[in-house]
């Protein structure tokens, strides 16, 4: 896999306070990397360092496998903090101006972006007269100018209505699937992020405390019934014959995980007993991304 | 750099504030022209060369260009910091050097535009309302004076821009520029007097440059250009050195 971003012990201190501390992260081509953390966890500061807006106190950022930062950043589109738009220009003029600055001004580019972010009918509107959602769409549009290889989007769903959130989510998925655009995204809307992300980085107190792939997180947060039984072979047979499901997993000689009937534990116990399997324990396990995140933060706070 | 220059000029010409500034310059020039003509010691015969020279000196050196230039420059070149839109440029690999020099070019072009509008309005007003008459030689001097004044105001414009870049908060940088413009020369003159320095301080002070140009003098190009180049180099160095280690919030 081709590396898009790699950081080595990346640190940013403000007056002695470490906003980001010794972060080692890597993002590979095609990833949709979700950066998750509470307010003040250091997500925006990390993104600012990746995009060249903040200078690291120590450590290094390697972009596109050691390409010169100024060259590499021409291949990146960014939306950091609130949408930073020129308020005295219209929606179209903002795109025209940024397209010229990015060196990607060609016939149809601005119209393509307007279409992509659903702003065609608002093109002539002054920025002052647009809603926060429209500003957010336009800022995403500016980040997409010139079809960058890597997008850094800090809270891109902010200010968008549910329809807008869905559209942006679909747009990001499309860009990722069709153009192999790599995306680094941060959001407070964990459920929304979980619908697009392929990798996760959890931050707390400036530290990157855990990195997980989509599969690993799914595995960790999968809801299931964990049963301690007298005979797992018999229990597996009960699952298939009595309950009609193959969606189970034998963990060891006395533990089996059942991913169906999660909210019908009494039905499962009855079927097991009827099949001659003794059930020593039945536990409902698994958590949503939000629960996983909350538990991770609580556990980290205790340490 | 060329992309950033194209973008900056696109913004300059598509920003309504530019055109409002130029219309404002024309209106202001009419007011200034009237004030000079009606002031007590200018109630001279405007067909007299001395009175004409005085009219143009007062018009261009003291009033008509500097105020619109300060207001326009403060408005036009601080919005990118206020809106934080410049961080999108830096994040896309555009260097702070390219950004700064594209703005330097823009402010110099703006200075030429404002100077041109001011002198055109002043000349039209003088001819139509005050009965000004000029011969070929005087017109040649006036043109030369206009060019010198434009360069001198360009020097002031570079300082205005550098202060806007270094402070970034439009209200504060505009106020500071205004204070420097109004009181800077006065304070430096007092210092020169107190320390017997001749015109060593005001001679190199950006906001004093327009006042130091004589209407008929011939040998001022070199001095004016040296001061202009010195301000361009020093202000650029100051901005780029400070910006090099600054984060963009």
C-alpha cells in the first residue's frame, strides 16, 4: 500500500502545554481515516500540522512518501475548523479565486464542483447571505478543487441538515471508491463517521491512544450473546438445528458466541436446554461505536 | 507564484470594495479639490503657475490619495485574515512568500488606480469648476509629478500592507496605520528638530515621501526609488521572518 501520511513522534506544544504529544500515525492510499476524540483531544491541531498550518514543536510529518511538503500539499484538499471563505465574494467567485490560486482553473472545473456539492443554484449568492450548511458545502467544494489525492476534513458535517449529511457522506464514499481519494475526517457524529470510515484513530489528551481498522472495530463492537456451555459441539448443533442460524462462533471448549437472537436470550437458553446443553452463563456483549468510544475514554481516564 | 498572483488579481477586481473605493476616491477628490480652492491662501488666480502648483501639491501630496489608499488597503487586504480564508491557500501548498508578494503587486496596482482616479477627477474638477488652464510644459511637469507621487504612495502602501500582515486584526492595523500616517511625520519632525538631525528621519519615512516631492524638481527619481526599494525589501523581510514561525489559527 502506498503511504499518504506518516507521522513520527509528532508533537505540538503551546506555552509548554502539549496539544499533540508523540503521535505516530500512518494513513495509506484509499483509507478513510476517522479521527475521533473529545473536544480538546488534539484532532484539529494534528490536522493543522498535517496541512502545514501549524509548525510541529518536534517530530515529523511525511507526506506522499517523502514528497516535498509544498509540492505534496498541492495534492491535498483541506477543510479545517469553520469554513474559511472570502465573505465579500460570491459562492462562484470564491471557487474561481481558489481554483486560480491552486492552479486548477480550467473550463468547467468550477461548475463541476458546484454540481458535486449541490450548490449550482446558489452560485451567485453572496457568502454573507448563505447558511452555515451552504458555507460548509462550499468549503468542501474548495477542498475538492483540482481533484486532490488526499482530503483533510475537520468536522465536515457541521451545520449540515440530515439530507446534507447524507449527501456529503455519499460524496465522500464515491470519491473514495471511484478516485481512490484518501480521506482523513474528524467528526463528533460518530454514527455518521462509522458509515464511511475504514480506519479509526482515537485521541485523548493529545495522544493517539488506539488505532483500529474497520474490521477490528466491528469485531470489538459487534453485539452478540456469549454463552458458557457444557458442550460447544452440541451447542453449535442447537444453533443450526433448533435456532436455524450459522451465525455463531466457537471460541473455546466452553464458550460460544451467537450473533443472532441477541435480544432473545430466553429463547436461546430454552433451545439449549431442550437440546441437552447446560448453560452456565449467558452475557450480552458488544457496543456501538459511541459506547466503544465512551468506554475507551473512561478507561483511559482511569489510567 | 503566478497562480497566486492570478487569484489575488481576480479577487481585487471582483471585490465590490475595490470599485466602491475608486468611486469613493473620485468623490473624495472632488471634496479635496473644493477645499483647496476655497481655502484662504489658495484664493489665487488659478491661471497662475505658482497657484496651480500649490493646488496640485496640496491635492496629491496631502489629501486626495493617501486617505482613500489607507481605507481601501485596510479593507481589501485584511479580509483574508478576518475570514481566515488564507489558511486554505497555505494548506494547499501556497507559500506565505507567494501570498505576500501577490498582495504587494495588488496593492501597488491599487495605488496606481487610486492615483489615476484622483488626478483625473482633480484635473476634471479644476478645469470645469475652477477654470484651470495648463500649457504643455505644465502638463508634462504634472505627469512627472503624478508618477513620482504614485511611487511615493506605493512606498506608503507597502508599509500599510506589511502592518496589516503583521497585526492581522483589521481594526487594529487600520488604526495603527492611521496614527502613523497622521502623527508619524509630525513626531519625526519634532525629533529631528530636537536632535538637530536635519531631515534624516522624515526623509526616509514612508508616509512623508509624497510631501517631499517638489513639483518642478528634476532629480528626485533616484531618492524616491531608493526609498521605495528599501521599504519593499525591509517590509518583506520583516513579514516573512515573522510569518515563517507563525502558526495559522
